[in-house]
C-alpha cells in the first residue's frame, strides 16, 4: 500500500538533504523532515537507512534505541527492525506478522545524506540535483547547519532577493550599489534565475578577504556579480564573486577574480521551521584550509544575521496572518520560486483518473 499524505506546503517526491555523514555515529540519529519523524543509521554494510521513528510494538521512538548489525533495536522492549521497516526479532516473541513501518529511500552523495519523503516507488537517483563542484578536486568546500524557526519558503525569498544585504549584512557583504543595480529574473531549464551585476565598485570586507586569499590586491575597484539559481524542491545555488575592474567581470579569467558558489540546501522540518545546510564552494586557494575556515566563520556570522531576521519575520506573520504583503520587482525571484513549488505540490496531489468500465 502506498503512503497517503495530508496537504503540506512542500513537495514530497524529491530529494532533500537530511544530514551530513559526520552527523551519523554508531547510534541512531533522529531528524524530522517534511513533517515526518525519521531515524537514520548505518547498517553492517555501511549503508545508510532511514525509517519512520516509531516502534510498531508500543510506539516508542526507535531513535532512542541502538544499532545491532543491520537492525535498529528499540530501546524500550528490544524489538529489532530491519532496513526495510519490517520487524526482524524480539526476545521471546514472534514478530513475523508485525506490520512494517515506513522506510524512506536514501542516497549518500556529494558529501550529504539525501532522503526522499514521498512515494518510494518514484524515488529516482537521476533526479538528484547535480553538483559538479562536489566531485572535482578543483574546488574546495566548507559549510555548516542552522536550525531556523521559520517557514522554509521565507529563506528561499531571502536568498532569491539579495537586496537585504545592504541592510542586514552591512558590515560584511552589503554595499549601497546592491540597491542601485538592476535585477534581472528569468526561468530557464527548470531553474528560477535572478542576476545582478555591479561594475566598478569597492569590494566589501568579506570580498576583500577573499581577494587576499586569491593572491589579489584588495584595495582596487572590482566588478561584482550575484546570480541566484533556485531549483526544486528547495535548493538555491548563488554564483558570487568579484574581479579586478575592467577584466571581464563574471567572464574574467580565474587569475584576476575571486569567485564561488554559495550553497543553500533548505530542508523543511515543520510549517514554521527548517534545516538550513549552508556552505561555499570556491575555485581559488583550494588547498588552503585556513581560508576555508575563515570563509566558514564569515558565512556563519552572515547567515546568523539572516536567522535573527527571519525568525522575527515568522513571528510577525503568525501574529498577523491576514495581513497582505507587498510585492515589488525585487521579489520576482522569490515569487517565481514559490510558484514552481506550488505547481510541484499540485501535480503530486492530482488524483489518478478512475478506470473506465469496459464496454460490453
């Protein structure tokens, strides 16, 4: 029997980042994703499994148990459940006819553990968002994780309109030219893309640090760019960078620019909370661990500022649920991203047409 779902504000038939490999130890790991309490663990073969965090015996969380071989053992009465969700054994009891709990398709790829919370028969590894930088030794990556008490779509809005940098991140990446530069928005090949180009500007503090890391002067004017790419179910990749002024900007040779991809995987937890996996992939000074740490620390400060604003925004929206919000041209990226999400949800919720009785 296929699982049935209540309507929720997120697509289910998609791959979401569940955790990073270092979060998985020799103990079961619990995380709620898309409203589903899940438990993750590595079996005897090293593969990751994900189950409903619910013991079929008395309803205790399986995450409070332990791993034995390839099974997850409930810490309440010792019922062992296999990676398919079927009961395997229990001391002094026959459990062959116990109903199976849900098992979720899982992939371990690109340095993340991914889970498919929807129909397992539709889980296709080919639908995983490609991340070429994660498989290349020409790139370095560092990142982290925040738990944020707001609707995951508010974070998408935030990332698809970087105008807020001037105000929220004034001490790190913000500058007045962000407000002044026009924004272009388009939909292309399943992505919503917003772009902003800023020519002949001073590099803000974060980018001065990046220029030094790339072996470039940090006191010259630069051409700066921001290209935000949203893709389903909730991923935002942002191409950002600066190049020495007059060298071609975004198209400049790598020797005269510091560029990177801001990586944003946004995994819904509940209607008003999400897991935010953030990081930066870069192509300069890829072997310099100190720069990776410095960028990670800088990003953590920047995203911490976003967290504070978004959580307060969510509180206001909950307090005033009937207030209509204004939409401006700078909101186009977020609006189109939400429309793409809504269409994906609507397609999942279309009931199959009833079979026609054979004429006779």
